[in-house]
């Protein structure tokens, strides 16, 4: 068997950037390969609901003039991000489960990695913008449209998308610069940054540090913004004269709170599992990582479809 050290020495004489394998092999859920066909059922069910639900949300907001407001513009951003994320991951995962189509080219792997990280970060940013929207709507209802116009909402969304694209711009380069041995098997359903980097013979310390810094920086910004917004919301609500007014104001935030829980709880679970990785069955980590990708795109349109009257009425009229 060719050693990693020898391979690197041989590769350096041919290419200063190191040896690059042209393809990777995604094995799906490691340890549960025998159950792939059964796992494909909830995966496929989730995929259908997510695609249909988010497409319907986009269609309704696009066609209903009364929904052309900042709150629904942010909801469109959320639905769009969900569609991009789930379509970048699920078709390949289902191909693995149904047809054992495990091979993925290096460039395709890098594109998938970049898209999932960028739009997951963007979704976190959109949730922060939704918290801002609720804060302005509750604390300054009479000045809501002047403070947060549709144009400003769009610009804020674009700024968060640019932030996410910039933060993760180095990911493809950091992975592509690495040198790999004959091992090209990724124990995952999609190309996640560290899952690919760990296959390398090279030193991946910078990948680890950069990934940790970017994740903490992006997450800390959004979570801090959300916490600050809700502190101000609670402060404003506590000044209302009656319990009915307090509940009415807080009720407008319930959809956002539900969506945030669905988004952030799997992230926190993943962080805990990574912290105690040595004592966790490997496929548990992969399943949680897939839940983090699958569940928000499915649940988000259901939450807003049920709890938002304008969308609910329109959906019922289409049935």
C-alpha cells in the first residue's frame, strides 16, 4: 500500500499543489448502510414537503400584493435559502440510498460544500433580520414602513448574503489545496467541510481553526442580534397596560420563535455531539447533521402557512 508520505513526495515532483483525487465516494449513513432503503422514505417525504411548501410560499407572496411587505420579503429569503440548501443535498442523498450512486467529482463536492455552508449561514442571518422586523413592528408600529421599507429589507438581505459568501469563500480553496492518499471515502451523505478535510494527508490545522472562527463569528453575530432584539421586545411589551395587549404583541413573534428553535436546536445538538464525539455512535452524528439540513426547510413553510392568516387563507383558497 502506498503511504501518505511517499504519495506526497511523488506528487510534489509533478504538481506543487499536491496530488488531487478526481472523485470522492459518499457512503451515506455509516453503520446503517443496510437500512438505506428504509431511511430513504422519511428523506424523500421531507424533500417533497420542503420543495412543495417553500415553492408555494414563494408563489403566494409573489402573487399577493398585500404581502409585499418586509416581513414577507424576509420569509421569501428564508424559503429561497431552504430550497437551495435542500436541493443541493437531498437529490444526491436519495441517489445514494436508491441507486448506490456514491461517486461525486471533486469540483461538484466543493460546490455542494460551499452552497450548503453559505446558505445555512444566510438563513441564520435572515432569522436575525426577522427578529429586527418583529422588534420594529412591536416598538414602532406607526413608523414601521418608514423605518423598514421593502427596499431596505432587500438591501439588508443582500448584505447578509454577501457576508455569508465572503465568510466561506476560502472553503473550496482550503479543501482543494490539500493532498489526499488513496482513501477517498466520505462517511456522510453530502460534502461537509471537515468530513472532506479529514481525508487529507496534509496538515488541516488551518482548516479547523478557520472553520471554527467563521462558524463562531457568524453564529455569534446572529444570535447576539436576536437576543438583543427580543430583550427590547420584552421590554416594550412589559410596558403595555393589559395582558391582552401583551399577548397580542408576543403572539406575532411565535412563528419566528418556532422557526428559530427548529433551526438552532439541531445546531446546538451537533456541537454537543462533536464535543463528545468519542462516546457517540458515528451514525448519530451524521443523522443529526442531516436533520439540521432536512427539518428546517420542511417545518418553516408549515409554521408560517398555519400561523400567518394571509398565507393560510390563500392556501385554503387554492385547495
